[in-house]
C-alpha cells in the first residue's frame, strides 16, 4: 500500500478554501507597493519628477544629481513602507528574475557611531553583482565575471517582502546584453523611430509610437500534497508519466465553467496583490483542461507589461503556497490534454492617440492602418523562422493541444474582411487604381470593420498569429516564457520592415510619384510577396503542414535547429541594422539556448530513469510476485490442471508485466547510453541536437510501457498520484 500517495489524496480532498482578507475596493489600494507617478509626486520635487518623466518619454540620460534626488525620495517612501533592503531586479537569460538584496544600513559615523539607513543615486543607478553564475554564452569568462545592472526608470520600483526592487538591465563590462530587457528596450526604441517616420507620411505631428502588450497567462493548479508525491513535477514541472484519466477534457465542461471555491480564493488574493503592484488584472476564467485557468490584465506599454508578467508569475507561486496549491507554468504539464500558452496581444499606437492596427474612420486613418498591417505581414513572412525561434523552448515544443496554437509553423490569420481589403488592393491594376477618394468613400468596406469584428465571429483559434480587430495576437508564446523574447523579435522585424518601406516610398517620390500612388504601388507588391504567410484554415490539419512546406514556410520541428534562425545572415543583418543585438550577442544567446535545452532534457531523462527504476519497476515486480504467489498457492490446493485453469488470467498478467518491465529496463539503459555519448560532445549546438535526436526519442516509448503498467498494477500499490487525482482534486 502506497501510504504517501493515499495520504496526499486524503489531505488534498479535505482542504477548504483559505480565508482572504479584502482590503477595500481595488481603486483604494491600487499601486500602493510601487513607486509610481503618484508616489513620485509625493516624495520628489516637481523638477525631479519632470526630468524623470522626460527621460522616460524621450530616452534622455538621467544625471547623477537627479539619481541622488530620486534615491533619497525612494528610500524615504520604501522605509516608510517598512522596507529594510533594496535590490536591482533583473532578467538574466534563465527563467524568471534575479535579485541580490542589500540592507539600507550603513555606519552613521565611522565604526563606533551606530547605523543609519542610506541609499544613494549611485546605488540606484548602477551595481555590479557578482553574477558569474548567470549564463552569458561565453561573453564573460568567470575570472573576469563583470556584469553591471543599470536602472530602467521606465519600469517603476516596487516593494516585495520588505525589499525595494529596482528594475534594471544587465550588461557585461564590455557592453553586451546579458539579459532579456536590454534588447527589448532597444527594439521598442527602434520600432518607435521607424513607425514615427511612416506615420509622418500621414500625420506630420506624430512624435512617438508606443508598443503595447496585453498578455494572457494560462496555468495549472495542483494540490500541494499531490504535487509533493510526484518527483517529476517537483524536478521538471511536468509529468513524465501517467495514464490518461478516463475523464479529462472531452466533455468540454471546464472551459468558462464555475471556478472551484479554493481556486477562486487563490485568484482573489492574487488579484489583490497584483493591484497593489499596479498590475491591472481584468480577466479570470477556467481554461479548457481540468484544473487549468487563465488570467489577463488590461494591456499596457510593452516594457512595463513584460515586467508585470514576470512579477505576476512570482506572485502566483507565492500566493498559491498560501492556498496549498502549486502553480504549474510549464507549457505541457500533462499529456493528452491542452498545454498552456501566453498569448501576446500586441499593437502599436501614436502619441496622438491613433491605434495603428485599428481600422479608422477617415481615408487617411485607413490607409495608415493598411500600411502598418501590410508591413507587419511582410515582416512576419520574411522572419517567420526567427519569430518561431523567439518562442521556442524545450517546454514549448510539447504544446500542440487541440485548442492551442501549434508552434511549429508560423502563419498569419487576417479574417474575411481584412483579407478582402488586401485582395482588392492587390488586384487593382494601375489604370484601375484604388485612390484615396475610394478609401474616403469607403468602397473598400473598411469603415464598418470595427463593428463587425467586435463580435469576433471571425476568429480562428488555431492560428499562431491572428489579427483580432485592433491588434495581433501572437499565440505561440509559451506560458513559462519571458515575453521579452517574442516582443523583442516582433518589434524588431516590424521596425526593420518599416524602415525598408519608408525608403521605398522616398525613392518613389523622388522619382516623381505622388505619395498615395507610391504607397499603393508598394503595398500591392508587398501583399503579393507576403501571400504565403496568410492562412485562414485549420492550422492543425495535416494538409496545412504539406501546404506550408510548399509555400516555403519554416517547418523545422527540432528545437536546437530552430534556434539557428537567430544567427542566419538575414537575422544578424536585421538586428544589427536597427542596433538591437550584434552578431556576438546573437551567437552568445544561442549558446545559452542550446545549453538550457540540453540541461532540461538531461534532467528529464534522469528523472524518468530514476522513477522507472525506483518507483515503477519495484511496484510492478511486487504486484507480479503477488500474482505468482497466488498461482503457486492454487497449485498447492488444486490439481495442476484445475489450478492452471483458475489462474489463467494471472499467468497472462505476469507475462505482460514481465514484458513491460523488460522494455522499460532496456530502453532506460539505452537512453543512459545515448546520454553518455551526447555528454562527450563539446559543442553546445551539437550536444543539444544529440539530446534532441537521440535522448528525447526514448521518452515516449518508456512512458508507453509505464502507463500500461499503471493500468495493470493494483491501485493500492501504485506510488505516484494518478492523472485523475492531479487533475480533478481542487
Ligand atoms: P481573449 O478573448 O483573446 O481570450 P482576453 O480578454 O483574455 O481575450 O485578453 C485579451 C488581451 O488583449 C487583454 O490583455 C487586453 O487588454 C489585450 N488587448 C486589447 N486590446 C489591445 C490592443 N490594442 N493592444 C494590445 N493588447 C490589447
Ligand atoms: Mg483569454
């Protein structure tokens, strides 16, 4: 009898929802734990606030003096809030965030004068953490492990557990980016500049273009006790084995269903905490799979939205613990049911309030809308491999659930109306040109698009990159990912494309073409050229795979090879031309990606092997021996013929168990051998490829035999909590 599993089931079944103290209306405590504009106005001089806001808006450098003022104000606010420590909060190329706390205390007056709280502009602006253990892809050798963190004033500092956390970038001594934030900020600035130039063709007064992100975070909740009885969940965040539950998501009764009370309590507390950090959580609901849920805030500026997502992921883990849950952010914690994604709703808007993906009311607005949309199409088409690489990871490679976007091929869904508009532009000949007047007369039917799209009847849930009325939804992003990766790639490719477009228009106008004519002419060519990326059908169908390959879209499925897209000559050229990442950085980052991939698969392979040898085989053998015992006793009581007849079924099971055990053993041995061979490879890429091609391939076959044993072996003896327990107790 497996006591741990049954104790866990018992413990989980008895739980009641935890109490949640509601501090009042969200508007009363919203942003209480962040040093936002309201706090700045309270703790800083008018002049300082003005300078900071300018720096944020225009990207100007903040002088040391200003940093000193800000540090003083921040310290006052933080200490009043009970903070005793501060830290630079950054995003190394691992999962999650990093922090190293320092206390505010300092000697007041030499060694014997007691201590005071001190915090200076220098400490706020820059630090040198001993960060030799963070992955750098060879940019830093450990003996000169110098990495700097530098304050990002565009993301407000916040207090968590008594520590003032200051969002920062993380760069090497020689200036290379060692984190996710640095290239993101550069990409955002690139898309701003490039889009402003294009907007000025239509609206000369535009000075800035913002990139917006609204993420939707999917996750699973599992009872803490059950989780603790699953070593694979603890060490890999996913179940490496487990037979499908007889009931899972086939009744589709979980999606948008009533939220279970324990989960509702968790969500409520999470929202309260998020509001304190100024994170505007708006939506919460059950997702398709059992025990799967989603939350989403109101969208915001991309850099801040990324930080808020990271903060929410941290909060989720913390608050779940109070409710005796474990949050699983892994993209595919359970086989056979949906995985979790993090849809990235992305758009661009001007400082004058024009949404660049929002169909407009005037001809000028509509032409700008079509221009930005078509350029995005071209960018996604040209760099579909790169965008795929930007969302790919060992985890996300599993995510091919029935209602989620499959990540293996990037295509764009536009919907009927927008497609019709583009067709019309494409097929208009030069003498039958579409004119601005026609746009004005709304012959393209653009004017009624907003109303039509609002009801969302035209949405294609299988598309990895879909237009949804006023934005694009990049759905292939993984649930555990840092959104920066996808957002850096997307904003970069669109920036580079808009620069090309502007050049094209300028050249045509220099040759004497009218502005509108030049734009239509270019758009027509772009629409034709980018056609292969448009796909309105079912992305899951087998036909699509064939069709996509014919169209020349990237269909690679091996994660380590997908990363090559980052260092292709076109990608290097593109990233360098807009100053987001240089070749050295791109190569270094790929090294990190390959290493991470290898380590993840290596850990999974080890855990799988251990579980087979220490959990599965011993239990199966024990059950087999019970059956043998029975058979033996039968023979002692009855004559041989009768005994054999009576225990015929047992004999079959005994053999089946033996076969499965043998298959598990031999495959685990072979997997260990494959690992040994792969481990000898020095080159990070080669090693990752070997892990993908020769180690991963054992996972499914081993699991198959384990899952078969789960069905045979006495339920009382099985040690690992089963899918029906992990997924249905909450
Ligand atoms: P869905 O129906 O796709 O599940 P949700 O309401 O769960 O939609 O999430 C949609 C997300 O898109 C929200 O975060 C929302 O704020 C965001 N969003 C809406 N409009 C825009 C926009 N123009 N740009 C970026 N994000 C947006
Ligand atoms: Mg949603």
